[in-house]
C-alpha cells in the first residue's frame, strides 16, 4: 500500500514538473526584429566607405544571450557578432566597409544564421542591401591648373604611398626641389602628404609656372581618407578654412590660396600663388588640359625620341613607382622613379638643343669612360635621414639630351652606385655620341722640397682606388724606398716597396688609397695623405706629403 502511494505521488510530481516546464516554455518566447541602416550609397567610388548600423530588437519575452549575427559581403562572411539583449531592448552593431574597387556589391545582415537560438519565427531576420561603385574618373590634374599664360608645366603620378618617400628625400636633399622632379614647391603640400601617406593609394599631380611669376600645384589623391580628414590636417599647419560652395578654401601668406574638394572619386587640391581666385579651376572644364595635352602628345607619344631614350633607363628587376612628364620652354623631360630591394633611383632624360654647348663641362666627382660624371650631393644641414646613406648624381650628355640618374643608396653601396650608373648610362646611350667631361682635379702628389724627392701620379684607377706613382730622387745619393701609404686620416696602411732609386733616378710603383666608407656621404674622395718611409746614406726618414687624384676611370 505504501509503495502504491509512493509511486502515485511520484507520477503526480513528474506530471507537475512537465506541466510547469511546458508552461514556462510556452510563456517565454524568443522573437526579434531586424533593421539595417546605412549612409547614402549614391555616387560611390573606390575607397569610399559605407557605414552600416545593424539593429536587432528583442521583441520576445525572454532574455536573449549570445545570439549570433552575421554580416556578409557578396555572399562571403565579413564578420560575425555575438549579442545579448534584454527583453524589450535592442542591440546596435556598427560596421564600416571601404570599397576596394569599382563594381556591384551586396550586403546581408542575418540574425541567428545557424538557427541555434530557437526563434519563434525567422521571418524578417535577414536583410539585404545593394550598392554600385563607379570607376573613378580618369585622373587629369592638368585640368585643375588655371589657364593664365603657362610657360612650363609637368605632370606626375605615384603608386600607393610612395609619394611620401619623395617628401623624405626632399627633406634630405634640395637638388630634387631645384629641378622640380616629382615635387611640389610649397611646404604645406609636403606636410600633408607626410601625414596621410599610409592611407594613400595613388596620387597624381601637376605643376605649372606662369608668365606673371606665379605658380600653381594640383594634386589628385585617392585613399582611405575624406575631405574632412584633410581639412583637419591642413588647419593643423595654421591656415584658417572658409567654405565656398563645394570648396574648402584656405588663405595663406604671399597671396597663396589652397582649395580642397572631392569629385569623381578624387580628393583634389589646388595651390595657387596668385591673388586671383582659382578654386573654380578644380572642377571647371577649362581649356588648360586640352592645350597642354596637345603640346604633350607629340613629345610623349610611344615612339617619340624622348620616350625611346627613357624606355630602358631602369635597372633589371626594379619596380617603377612613379613617372613624370614635363615641358619647359619648348623642351621635354621625362623622369622615372624606381626602386630595388633597399635603394631608390630616379632616371631623368631632358631634351634641349643647348646641351651640346656643355662640351668639356667641369665634373667635381668621378668620371667614367670620360663621358659620365658622378658627383655626391651634399645633404641639407639639418637632415636626419642621411647619416647612413648617400645621394649620387650621375650624368651624361649625348646629342641633344641630358641623361641623369639619381641614386639614393646606403653608404656601403655608394662606390658601387657610381659604377652601376656608368654601366646603365652606357647601355641607354649606346647609339649616341657623348660629350667629354673635364675633371676639376689633377693627378698630383708632392712632398716638402727640402727632402729632395719629386712625385707624380701617372694614373689612378677609380674602381679599385689604386694609384700609380713615380718618385724622382733629386739628390746626389741613392735612396731606398722601404714602404709607402696613401690614406685618409686614421686609415694608414703601409705597403712594402723595398726598392732602390739611383741618384737622379726614378721609380714607378702602385699602391691602394684607403678612405673611410663614411666619406662619400659628404663628397667624392680625391685627396689623400702620402706617407713615405725611406733610407738615404744609412739614415732612415719618415715623411708625409699629399696625393690628389682626378677620379677618372
């Protein structure tokens, strides 16, 4: 009887538990609604960003814990999120997507994509949005230049953030600025590029000089930034901003105006050193570009003389990161910026009928094959980037063209850079008749006349830094040369000679001139100390003179 009562009570208890559980499950529902908000998607271009807000509302009667929300781009998972939402509340997920290229895009927000949260209904838990990204307009910074009597102009482009290297080089060596190779001339433009280069994907520019002395600089930029970002950067340099329609205008000293706008997939800047308003030139369909392009086409068509001469003016296995085309007083020039693993080069071909007038031009550096002059460029005094690097400018004049190669290399490679440049120039100008350079230095050596020793440098091999020297014994007694050394201070390395010179006789021998690898960073090495250890009439002598070379190889 007791057992029957026990089992009867157990059954009643189990039924009660099942009833309560069923009541709880039926009374607690899991239900959500989904919203997908986003910034306007009209007129999208590469590197524009759409900002999404995925809003999940808990419309049920139970607390939702750890529910998965997926965000998909073109059917591929972009990111998955876990949300926990109290009853009657909402969770907002913010997502930014930057378009890498033109094309059609689909975006989907899906709540509980694996159906793991026992939602009472999955209707409305998936929303889709479509966007079309237009291809950016053809970059044409020439079209932004004011049309007001242009006397010279150039246009250039950089891949990725490589333009920042140009600003770094400008901060170390002003020779590029002097020649207007790739670089605008106003400091605020450099500061701007330096601050945003990590977000830059591409940059196109144009420079122009005008008959009234004014200059204009146009930059078209593309990357992970917007107009508001550049407004902040420019204002950090001091100029105040004034809004004028679609333009942000910044006024600077010297009647200089900087205009900023966005259109066609490009952030556009125009700096103009004239009191006249120039912002409208950025977007206006003026005749500047058409006129300039009519001039550029014959000079820079595929088979034009300057294009043929520039075609192979790079090292094998190098990467081209920028090009520049320019016209000045009817003469064309073309520059190519290229890199190897650790070094940077700029090849530069300048056409002018006046180059043949530079026959026997003086070279203050190393002359190769009589026709290539390589000179070390002194860095700016405050430069912090040149302590372990060197800038070498190698030039050859052939026909009506000046061929130049800038080599920015580490100090250990600086001597090789001279010879590599000579080889590259020889290959590029193999069909040209090159002009000779005249060395600014002479092959000479000397000692104090009281020692009765004459000295002459008969040759100097710049590839091995080996000097061939003739010593003359001016005394009436013979002398024995024991050792000699050609060196810069601190690097004396005595080489054994052990040869005798008869009275009023002469001796020719060779020795290596030793120099510090740091010296090429401040100039080509052509002056040495000349140490001589000799014996005359049984008496030893140790004397120091000088040896200068012309650096012709």
